[in-house]
C-alpha cells in the first residue's frame, strides 16, 4: 500500500510556472538592485536582459572588477584561496553600441571571453552571446553574472545580497564544524547579518500547503536552519525581499520550488499538468 508520501516520479519535471520560475526572478531582482547601486543605471527584474543586452554595462563591470583586483594585489601582495584567480586585463568595448547590432554582440562576446580567460569561470557556469541577445537561455546568463559577483566579492567588490548571505552561511558552517576562520575568510569578503524575524512564520506557511494526512516535516533546528523530510538533511533558509530562499549546493532555490520537488504530496498534485504520467514511488531527498 502506498504511503501518504508516495507520488509521481515523472511529475518532478512538471512544475507550476510560478514556483519553477520564481528563483530566477528572485536572482534577477537581486542583481538588478545591485547594478543600480553600482552604476546608477535603470535595470529592473522585468527588464533585466533588455538593459544589459548591448554588453556595454557588462564590459564596464568587467573593467571595474579588474581595477578592484589590482587594488587588492597592491594592498595584500598575493591572491590565495579558492576562486582567487584575479583578472589582469581590461575589456575594450563600444560604449554606444545599439541594441541587436554587431557591435553589441561583440561587446557581449568580449565579456564572455573575459569571464573565461581572466576570471577562470568554468563552462558549466558560462553563457553564449545568443543566450542574452536572443533570450535563448537567460538562466545561464544570470548564473554567470552571479558567479562573477561571487568571485569579485572576495577581493573587495560590492556584492549582491545573495552573495553576502552565502558568506554568512559559510561562516556558520565553519563555526558548526569548529573550523578556524584563519585561512578561510578572505580579505575583502563581505558578511551579511540576517534578520530572522518572521522567517519561521513564512516557512511554516509554505509547508502548511502540504495536504498529506501526515504533513511533510520541516523542523527548525536553529535560526535559518531546518531539517527536512524523513532524513537528516539540513538546509539553510534566508529571506530575500519577499522570497524565501534555500541554499542548495553551490546555488539557490526558492523554498516553494524546493518543496514542489521534495514534498511528495506536491509531486502528486503536479500530475494534473500531465495525466499521462506513469505513477511510481518517490521519496523526499
């Protein structure tokens, strides 16, 4: 007999638009605010790609990161630690490149080349010119820009809020494991002190949508840390504006989307999107 938490395995790929796209919207919202603060430009989550598609802001940012790296070397004399390849070359670009022009494509291509050669970003985190210009894969573009910000924060560049939250979580992990900060926290790395007020209330509201006779468990262990499902899995949860975010591996997801993938009653409810899906067991993991 199926348990209260059995569901459709195939349904994991059939997700409501809102939860499956919210994490990307949350990242664009964070990056847009960060870019507005850095450069005073008009960029918003709903116009994110349009504001950056000429590549001029991207190349400008690449040059600011390179200058920050030079200042870091002057102050500290060396670059040690993970992801500490410091860029040395600035990017030549056309400041006035029109949208959809060859000059705009060249700008974007130059930024991509700089990411690979100067920042050493792996292909798995890279995007192609068409991903931005023709919107073929906006997710890859967003993840690459976030990775550039993540690495540049290590040598003093102002970072988006998500990156500062990552630093806070890394510090918490080191403290839990009793790992000394020496050699772990790099000069210039930023910290973010979270406000956990209302976080548990928001978490419990999302969890309460589970309609199983036995509700999918998500138990608070400490501020911002929860145990999920029937396993000992621990996750870190933070509030990003009006989004509840979960630290997943080296990236982020919204809690709603995370639960859609791990709470079996939600998996089951998603079969309505495709009645031809084959029923099979699924367990939270």
